[in-house]
C-alpha cells in the first residue's frame, strides 16, 4: 500500500547537502533469524510483535507450505501446539473482555459520553495489539460512519495507515533475502524509516538503481502468516459455534473461509502485483483514474515494488469530484468487468498532486462472474420497480434462498420489508440499511449469504460509507441505478434482454412509463464525458434528443430500437384508426339522424397504443413530463374514450411538432456520427414495413373473424 508521505522528506540525495541515504561503504546488516527478535530490539518493535511474538512459530519450510489458505494444514500445524492456541484465545478474551467491562462500568456510572473518545482510542490500541486479522475487520467497519459513532470512525480510520512499524533492519534484511542482492545494489537511495505502516507490511520510498525510477517498496511484516493462521482457526471455530447456537442458515464458516482465502492471497505480493497489472489494464485509462505501475522483476512473495505516487488521503482533501470519479470507477468495476477492488477504504485511495484518484493496495480483489452480475442487476431493477415476485426469483438465482422455498411467502415478506424502504424514491435507499433490515426475513426463510457475495456487499457498503462522509444524503443504490438502467438497456446478455422484455411488457401490454423511467435514469448515468459536469438544464431539449438518438442508434441500443419501432408502428396504426373514426363520425354527422350514430373501429388495445404513441413521441423529442400532462390526462384514465377525445388526441399528435419546432432538432442529425446517420435512414423503411404488416394482419383478422 502506498500512502501520502510524512511531512518531513522521507529520503534525499547527497547532492542536496542533506543526510546521504547510503554511506560511501557498502552497508553490512546483521543477519537475524526469521521471526525472532533479539532483546535489544524489544523497545523498538511494534506493539503487536511485543505482545504476540509467541505466535511466530512457523519455520521457513512451514511458512512456504502455507502460501495458500488450507484449513486442514493449519489445523494439523496447531494440533501439535494446543498451548499456543489456548494462550491466544485467552489473550483475545481478556483483552476485549476488559474493554467491554470498562464500557459497562462507564454506563452504570453515567460516564459513557465523557469517556467515549478515551474508550475509542483504547479500542484502536487493543486491536493493534491483537494484530492483522482484527485490524482488517476494524478497517471495514471504520468505513461505515453511518453505522458506528464518529469517535470510533475517527480512531479506527487510523488503522488504515498509522500502525506501528516493525524494525527497519528486519525489513531491509527481508528485502535482501527475497531479491537476492544487497540493498545498495538494488536501490540508489532509500528512506531510512518507513513512510507508512499497515497491518500486513510497511512501505519505504526508494529509487531503483537500474532505472532511477521512484518506487514504493512494501515489505511484509515478519510472522504475519503464522499470527493470522491461528486467529483464523479461532474465528472459524467461533463461527461454527455461533451458527449452531443461533441456528443461522448461512454457512458462517464458509464466509470466514472466503475472507481468509482472500487474506492469504493478499499476503502473497506476487498475486498483488498481478492484480495491479490487471486493474491497470482494465481501468488505468479511465478519466482521472491513476493506477501505479508494478515491477514484477523486483517483486516476491514478501516484497512488492511499485511506482511511487505522490498524493493525499481521500479523507483529507474532501474533493467531491474525486469521490464522483471513485463511484464511477467502482460501478465500472462491478457492473462492466466484474474485477473489483474489494478493499476500497480511504487509506487505499489518494488524490494525486495533479487531481486524479489513485487506487492502491491490490491484495484484496474480487471477481464478480457475469451470471451473478446480471442477477444482481435484475434484483436491483425489480426492487426499484417493486416487482417483488420477480425479486423472490432473483434471490433464488443469486443463491440467497434455497430453491424449494415458498416464493409467494417470500414475495409477501419482501413486499412488506421493502415498501417503506423505497417509498421516498431510489435516491433515498441506503444499501447498508437495506441489507441490515433483511435480518428477520433472512432467518425466517433460511436466507444464506454465498461466499462470493460477501465481498461484493462489503465493497458496496464501504463505497457508500466513503461517499457518506462527504455527503450524508448519498446512497449507493441511488447512485448506481442510472448505471443499472444503462446496463439493462444496452447489454447484449440474453438474460438481461429477457429481463427488459419482462419489465416493459405485462400481459402483452407495453408499459411506456417504465421505458421512460429507464431512459431518464440511463441519461443520468455518469460517463467519462460527463464526470464533473452539472446536470442538463431541463430546457436543453436539443441535448436530450441528441443523447437519446445516440443511445438508440448504436449497436448496443439495437434491442431497444427494435422495441421502439414496433411500438411506434402500433401507435401509428391506432392513429390511423382514430383518424378514420373521426372522419367517419364527421361525415355521419351531416346525415339525417347521423349525430346519434356511434361509429368506432378502435378497441381497448388501440386506445392504449395511441396513448403510448403520444408518450413515445414526447420521449423522443425530449419534452418534459409536465408539458404533456394536459393532453395525456384525456387518455390516462379508462381505456374507453369518447369520440371527441379521439379527435382531440389525433389533433394533439398532429400538432405535436410544428415546422419551427422540428427544424432545430433536425440539425442534430448532422451532428451525429456517419454510422448513426446511416442507421437513422433505415428506420423509416423498417417502420413502414412493420406498420404495413400490422395493418394487413389486422385487416385480415377483422375480415374473417
């Protein structure tokens, strides 16, 4: 992990007349046995090592055999060391138990508020003493200021990059052993002290001897693998007990295993380098996103070398634009490629000196498979549109509830649960609160959290927590919905196409209001071109129309374009019938007793199609909703309309676009790319073909049936 340097210069060159990084002679470091600290270093070591040094029991060969998470090997290793496990369990219990006891005494003596900040600082120090596993858990919590008190947020956020470092001599010794060369042959200069320390390692600033490149050197904390393995063993055992006692349906041990596997991968810096390279390839070219270069030749399991990035922590700059870039990039990760940063806490995000968002620390990453991404998008879509029956099916496909569950009962429970949650609109729905409120329903219907989903939930919750610290009104689901709408409208996935078809049609009737909502949301989705810009002015019709045309005329918009042409054909057919009825009624009114004759060839379906035509034309023209309310009111009640209403609607459509209104919009066509202009030329023929086919089919049907 690279972080903002300390105020004082971390290292300097001899030519600047400051302290030299290397003396003229080669440096001769004393060799120290792995994971053993001499008494002379006791006063200088970090509190975790000082309090938990007895955990460093792995030899080199044993450590090398545990490069991947394997609970059987961990069990076998500590089966022969029961006293170490018992001592650790006792240490955890007494350490946290003492703190809980003090909080209880504060409460009964009415000193809770007075001692709040003191206890928060004590908790942070205790977690540092307990080590990396507990620091990692606390880091996740520290990014949720909406669910824990501010004092705890402030203290636990310090765990992101202000952990006591271990001895520099041990770090340099590890670098030399791992890279196989003396320090002064590897680097022309290096900081004498770490510029940052984290739970798994610490960072030095250096300059490569071979290229002169300024780099960050991350060195793994000695003994961290052994310490984490025993803590995972204990946590996994406790998870099993809690599941049995609490009768949880989720496999808590499986969740611990997933988290532990991710943590073990994070401890292998070779994996982190590969993750960083892949992340840079996928997202390094996004607007105002910075991903450091990885130096694989100077990277091993315990030493990572990457490009040094100068910047400040995200929490220190309060830059709303950078937060917007982060939200945009996170949504691209989760919804587009599925390869996402699973630990995006503020300590892993920097605002660079040139105003970009830098992602750091690629040890904990996640892969969101396409079928699950599509399922997640469908679930969000059905939630927002209150399709709780379909949402219950989504929960089955996502693996949240067993396939044999009573879907009607689940749907009824979800209706009651989510109705209030989304009553005030999607922009006010908290992702964290939504899942927190699922507790009772999850228990009743045997919900389970699949291991793959735990990191996704955590990543989204952390993202919402970061944004919340800048804007308490921000909700990640509201911010993500425009992206979800855009994804559903443009994705070629058969699953999402079927979902869109199902969303827009009910009983064969086209639900124009849902298309309007989706298109409106899709146009709100931030893209690289719109980052940092304000929302469109409501009166800027030309821009809106251009966006809609650019959307439906692309290859990705082909499915929606086909739906629009089909519905336009239905509407024009209905308009023809309405016009015919109007002319026939006018002619009949001139005949004796003709005014009492009611002539209508329109059915309920035709009335709906006529209404949809009116709304589609306004949608394509970019008219605001309040501008079409008066005429639409004539047709929005019952499908049955009077002859006069037919005529008024026909006249309204006929007068919809006078020449002076259309000509400025026609200029948009010349601003479109040539391939879109060509695509636009095919639309009239396509529309005419569908209209002719519909008229012919209807004529034959009414003639012979």
